[in-house]
C-alpha cells in the first residue's frame, strides 16, 4: 500500500514539474504577445486575447475528446486507471472551458459590441461545458466506483459522438464567429478567404501558445490523476 | 424468444402498466398543456402575437414533456426491485433497450399527438398541409429524444437525484436535435422552399440513426450488474 501511495505522490510531483515549466512558458507567451508582437490592424489590442482563447479551446476540446476515447478503452480493457484519467481530463477540460467562456465575451464586447452574441461556436462550447457539468453531477451522485466508471465512460462516449453534431449544427447555423485560423475547411484556391490567414509575426506566438497549453494540459492532468489515485488508495484503506 | 419478440413483450408490459394507471399519461398531457399556457400568459399580448412564438413554444413543450415521460420509464422498475427481475429474465440487454425505447417512444408520441393540435389552436398556426411536415419532424425528433433519454434515464435512476439529474444530463444532448427541429419548423411554417429546411431534417434523421445504434451498443454496459 505504501509503495502505491509513494507512486501516486511521485506522479503528482511529476505533474507539478510539468505544470511549472508550462506556466513559465505561459509567462513567456504573455511577454511575447503583449510586448513584442505588433497589434493587429483591424482589431487592435483586443486581438491579443486570441493567444489565450484559441489554445484554451484546443486544450478543452482535446480534454473532452480524450474522455470519450478513454471511455471506449475502458470498456475494452476494464482498467480502473482509465477512469481516473477520464475524470482528471474532464476536470481539466472544465478549467479550460471556463477560460474560453470568459475570454470569449471579453473579446466580443469591443469587437461585436455585446458580451454574448449567441455565436454558435461559443454557445456550443457552453453546451459541451454544461454536458461535462452534468457528467460530474452524475459521478458525484454515484457511490459505487465501478458504476461511476462505467456510467462516466458511457457519457464520455456519447459526448464524443455528440461533438460532430455540435459542429454540423454550428456550420448550418448562421455564424459570426471569425473563421478558424488553423485547420479551416478547404476552400477554392484564389478565394480571398484562403489567403494565408495570419502573418507569421502574429502566428508565431499563437503556435507557441498552442504548445504551451498542450503542456499545461499534460501537467494539470498528470497532477490531477495522481491526486485521484491517492484519493482512491485512501478510500480503499478506509474500507479495508 | 427472438430478440424482437422480447423487445415487444417488454414494451407491451410497460404500455399496459401505463394504460392501467394512466396517471403518468394524464399528468404528462396536462403538463404539456400547462407549458403551452405558460407561454401564452408570460408574454405581453399587445406586443407579441402567439404566432411569432409558435415554433419555439412547440419545441420547448415537446422537449419538456419528453423529459417528464422519460423520468418515469425506469422509476417504475425501481419499485419492489422490478429491475432485478427484468435483468434476470432470459432476454438480451439490447432487447431490453429496444423494449424500453419503444414504450417511451409510444408514450411520448401519444403526448405529442394531444399537445400538437392544441398548439395549432392556441398559437393560431395556419392549418395548412405544411403542418403534416411539422408533425413528421416531431416524430423524427421524438425518436432521437427517446433513444438518448432511455439510456441516460437508466443511469440517473440509480441515484437519489434522478428527477434532477435527468434534465441536467439530457438537455445538452437534446439541443442539437432541438436546433435542427426548430430550424426546420420555422422554415416549413413560412412555406420556404424545401432546399432551405431539408438539411435540418437530414441532420435530425442522422442524429436518430447514430444515437439509436450507439444506445443499443451502450445500454448493455449501463445494465451490467
């Protein structure tokens, strides 16, 4: 038992180290984007929120998608550690989701003139966020850890399948959200929208920010996974 | 017993219980009518005509009535350990899902069938042939609502907060089909060309198909003992 607790503590320590490195990189991103990058021509200073908003969206979506993928693996391998990872990933996804839902309105106010424009993409981020709020409500209402893991995996998989429907609805719904600057849908060559979307000087901090937020995700999830593992061991010791 | 016959037997059992009591059915219908009335009275009659609200009201009413109907689906089985008996029966878990889903769908369609003409009447919707199309959209939506709802209510019923957790978990899943159904309804009622609303109907049909298959696969995992 002690060896298992030590292992969990080591995981938490590793997670903290990764998080500290990621936070230092984040500080670098702030310096680079606020001090060393010119303001965007049309949006001015408000544009700089993109360096937090877009990578948060990436991290949150990755977190939620991984909950679904791990749910599938759970039914295949039946390993309770996968549920601990899913729980950690969902919780970290909620943190990044909170970032998207706060930075989005802060950007929208000067650019669109309103805090909340019912833009489909922000709305459906809210939807995904609420879905995972329900995921945690269900988890906390269940006492049997096996049942909690099973039901968590079911909701995770259903959420994963819901994501394409959310995206389809987004594109069918009239959107005023700016087009994605990375990975946008293909369009005919020569079309003005297909032009390089962002000059390199503005794109470079963004790409660095994506890497930083990915590392931040890994750091948070590793720490949270270790905490979950230690909590589980404490519960087991209590019942033994 | 074949899988289909088992599913029909389970659906038949549920519907017979409903028919004998009729409490849930009557309550769900009265609830749907009350929601319609709430919308009528919660607006300023001088500035907002009922007809302008009609498509939104239809989908809020049908979604809420579905939630009410789904809540009772497994609560019924929780009493006197009926669920254990059902799980011990020599039928596959997939048949159990199809039986439960069919019963829920039938229940919701009956509530919808009563609420729909009342909605037409209360909200001054033109009784044109387009209404049949809207009714078709309502059937398509009910299929998806109940497919997802049957799976989720089988999970929430295991908790002490079933009535609260079901809407919290289910509504995020219902919003894409509600968006599609409402999008189609608005355009159909405005007699727009089919090209403008067919995409929403296709999305709704795809949602039904995908979630029926997914729920059939996942329900046995929910019911694992």
